[in-house]
C-alpha cells in the first residue's frame, strides 16, 4: 500500500517532505516567469507582428502567432484568473484580505508575488497543492508556446496493468490511473507499455 505521507504530493515519488524542494522550485520558477510572459504576450499581439500580412521580405523568420489564445491569456480570467483564483483561495484560508488591482497587468504582478511569498506554506499545507502546481504548469506552458510558436507536448498513450489507457506527456510529474487508482511517479509511468493503436 502507498502511504501518502511518504510521497511527494507533486511527483508522487518517495519524499521525506510533503513536496520535494526541487518540485517546489519548479512552481517557484513558473510564478517568477508569469509576469514576464504576460508582458511578452502583448508584444506577440502588436499590430504588424500578427499574421504574415503578405510582408515576408524583411527576412525575418516565421511571424509570431497572433491569436485569440494570446488575447485570452492576457484578458482578465486568463493568466490573471489562475493567479487571482489561487490568491483568493489562499487569502480565504488564512483570513487575509484579498488585494485588488486596477489593471490586469498589476493583478498578474501582485498575485504572482503574493503566491511566491507564500509558496513554502502552500507546499507544506495546502490540500490542493497538486492542482495548484498543475494549473500553473499548464498556463505557463501555454503562454510559452504562444510566444515561441512551439506545439503542445505530444501525449503518449500507455497502458496500466489494469487495462486502462493513460495519456501522458514526457514531462509529466506522475499520474494516477483512473481505473485502479494506482499512483505512478514520473519514471514509473514512462515505463508502462505504449498502448496499441486501436485496430482499424
Ligand atoms: Zn516531488
Ligand atoms: Zn490501472
């Protein structure tokens, strides 16, 4: 049987602390990066840098993406929504007053900073720290891909011994099988056999 206390909440590998230092460090980096990514998305949306506009003679490489996705991430409820949601959750738990900001940009900066300053406590105590880490990883990855033009990481189907197919990415911190509820760490889940493509 798995003893929950003996495993890192994030990567599900054995750990003396509730969250490995290294796993906490990854969340920290996302919180540090998000305000800069938010600003960089604005540049990606500047007129003249959107689409190709038929002007490809400048010798520049592929135009930066200009998409509704970038607009969505910059709107209230995008990057701001994730950071504000978790900040509100934190403030409610601690009975602090949630700071309010006049602009989305100020909110992104302020809430990222609030979460950063309380990250150690969140990792030590918060019941949903895994969800918190996952949402931050996803929104950071989404913003980075819009800025760099990379495609989302490929999902690979693997089969749990119970027969359930899990769709994982190579950078997954771990996964829990929805079929038999076994928890796999990063290395373990990558060792599961690839699922056969469904026969035509
Ligand atoms: Zn860990
Ligand atoms: Zn299973």
